[in-house]
């Protein structure tokens, strides 16, 4: 179990608490009624300014599930029936939503002899299984979810763009897409969108998802590429709590106040006798993030 905690101090609360104590002390010692009324008006103005000063909002607790890697061994094979059991187990966790972090199907290209119908058939099969889920299903596009390097069929069946965001209460969730099939590479267009999305939700507590995590040198606690360092610097300007990804790291790494959390899992069931991590239950209580793998 990962218990990755970051304490968030609510400056609004601290300000209001101090104002409240000061107010009581002054009123107790003041006899001039007009002065008291003047003080009340002043406190009201300070409170109004404090509450609208751009501080991060109260963090709303949430539970969600992260899964991935459900793709069959080839574009011509069907999904393993055991996938249904995994989804039923997820229902027992009672998450607000489930997010599939990529490699839903086994895609490819026409050069490999794969046809559009082979891709669409897999998505149709997957969503028959997905109907078993009680929670809302969100998805990230993985390297195997494209056809001829296009996300068009993925978008057609998932009803999700390659990158997008959504809210739950005071929490904001961002799904990113890598144009590379081996590491996290974000296009200029997507990066421009990300910058605007972060600005629009600057008051929220933010979580990111992608198939790939940024490459981080674990011992040096440094990013391997300049692009990943710049991405981190961008995210550091906001209340980003965690960045989840299927691959890229072997263990959680915290840089600054951002937690980079790998969630590798296997739902291909290629070896029916071998246990594997099928999904992760993530709990955010408003202060701490707890990530628990489900292994069976």
C-alpha cells in the first residue's frame, strides 16, 4: 500500500480563525458601540477579500479505481472472460468512477494486415464487458488503442477525445495522450490546451492520468528529458496532487509537491494460473492519497 500524504494548510481558514479571535477580544474590551459596528464592517470586508483571493478550495474526498492493459494478445483474439470478474470486483469497491489508463484493445496498422473491422470489433467486445461496471468509466488512449496512428476509432467508441478533463466536486482530473508509443510525448497543441485547462481550474485539486509517466531518474530525483522537466514546472504552479501512469516508473516518486505514481496492471489473463495486479483503489481524503493494488 502506498500512503503518499501531503498536508494542505487552508489559508482561508487560518485567516478567518485569527480574525474571529481578534474580533472577540476587541469587542470584550470596547465600550463604544459605534466602534464595534465599525469593526464588524471591517471584518466583513476582510472576510470577503480573503474568500475571493484565489486560494485553492477545500479538498473533497473521493475514491476511484485505476485499471489498464486489457488488450488481447492479437487483434484477432477475443477478450478473456475473466475480465468480467475483475469488473465485478471493482463494483464491490464502490468507486465514484473507474479510469482505464490505456491499452484497452490491441490496435495496429493496415500495413500489419489489420483492418478497421478488427479494431471496431474489439471495442465493441470491451464495452459489452464494461456494461458490468456500476461506476462511470473514463479512459486514456494507450499506444495499442490507435489504428494507423489515429485516435479516431478510439474516440468513436469511447466518446472521449485523446486528451480531455473532467471534474468531481472541487477535484479536477486531466487525461493526457502520448504521440509516442514508448514514452510520454505531448504535442504542442495538447500542451497549449493543458496550459489553458490548468488556468481555468487553478482553484481545484488536480490529478493527471496517462499511459506513460514522465521519465524520472529515481536516485537523482531528476527528470530524464527537458520536456518532462518543463511539464513538471508547469504543473508545479497549480495544486497538482498526483500523476498516475501505467508505465515509466517502478515505484512512486515525489518531486516538490507532486506525486508520480505508477499503476502497472495486467488484465490480459494470458496465464490463467498466474496472479497479477488487476487494478488499484485510490482514496483521497482531502489531505492524503492512499493507493492499494488488488492482486488476484
